[in-house]
């Protein structure tokens, strides 16, 4: 008897898929990933093959979508409280890496020379409500 599976989420990299997979499994939902080994081998093919697919049994699809909907996709502080924008006090705040400037170029060049990852990447926050960029302390 063949099982019918449903794709409930797609991720660019397998690390984020593994985190969400763990969350679903903690809720008792049996899951598996498709194409994660291919993308782990060559991350550049992620867009070409449609990313890492998180699949669940068809009978668990609604429950999985409810769990996915409950996950907060916006940034939280160290205490788990949602970060708010200092300008508009909106709650739709996302973290992004700011990789520009002479300092970043210097560290990136140095990292290629000594074969390590960049040591200095600026991280800023972005409010999706008012488009304000800011730093969070």
C-alpha cells in the first residue's frame, strides 16, 4: 500500500528545513525531507531543483500547516520577546546581514587568504511596516 505525502514547506537550505522538521516532530507529526542531500552537496542547485521540500503524510497536512502558521517568522530578542520598530513600534521586524563597506571587503579578502569565514558581518534589523532600518541593542 503506497503512502500519499504532501509538501507543506520549501526551504532554500536544509538547515532551516531541519529546524522546522524538528518542530513538527515535537508535535508528533511524522515528516521527511526531499532533495536535502542534493542541496547539501551543492547549494547552488537549490533554486534549480525547487529547494528542500518538507513533506508530511496527507492525513497530517492540516495539523502541520497549523503548526507552521504558529511559528513566528519575525525577530525576537534574547528573552523571546518580539522586537518592535523604534520608529513606528511595528512588530514585523526582520534580521538582515549588511555586507557592504570597506571594512567588510577587507575582512572578506583576509578570509580568502587564510581560508576562514568572514569574521565581521554587520547585522541590522528591518521593519516591514515602515521600511525603517535600525540596530538592536
